[in-house]
C-alpha cells in the first residue's frame, strides 16, 4: 500500500512493513514511494494479519464492545432507579 503520510493512513500503515508513506504532495514524492514499494520484499502473511485487524468481523466486535461498555451501565442505572 502506498499512502499519503497523514490522517488515517498514519493509524493503519506501518511504514516499511505494511506499506510506504509519502510525506509531500508532489509527483516526485509519490514516484519515490512507488519505487520504494516496488523494490521491497513484502511478507504476505504479515500483510494479511495486519489487514485482518480492520476486517468487518473485528469492526463489528469492537462496536458491540463499545456499545456494551457505554450503554449497559446507563441501562442498569435507569433500571435500578425504577425499583
């Protein structure tokens, strides 16, 4: 993966391990990133394992966990106040 080194890419791309970041929004910077990416030997297992961290199943599990941690305590409190 080649990405501009800002925003969400900084959270998802591990420089030299799962992708290459370019730091300037210029054709030369992008071209250098493409050359670097092309010259690297990528580990398919590492790439797959890293990508799986962002898969739909993981996203769904994290959303459910967040909702459980934020909504369930307030539901318990409101049910306790009705007694």
